[in-house]
C-alpha cells in the first residue's frame, strides 16, 4: 500500500503520520517510546492538533507558494536516517 498526498495543513500532516505509523505496525505508545515522548503528543499530531509552530509553518508555505507532498509506503527504508532517500528533495 502506498499513500500519497499534498499536505496543506495540520490535519493532512496528521493523517499521513498516522498512516506511516500504522504501516510500520506501531501503536501510538510504541512510537512515543521510540521517540522518548508520550502517547498524548503522538495523538495530538495525528489528530491534526494545530500548534503555533505548525500554524506558522503552513502560513509561511501558503504565503510563499511552497507545497509539501508526503508519501507512505510499506517497504522498509533501507537507507535509514540521513540516508540517500532522505537527502533527495
């Protein structure tokens, strides 16, 4: 399964992050533990909770014509953090 889409706001970002987590087979609690945070933080992001930081990022994107596209697929990222795939863009 591959999910793709333009992310125009916190809600869309949350949906894509949730899909990535689900495809990875993680619960919100599992992901929170891996990121050294709490489950409530993960829930807030996935539910599209608008924070000052996200509000500003998406406002800047709207004003400057920047678009964000995200893709979630079910294959493991072989290059890992900082790898070739993440360097593209």
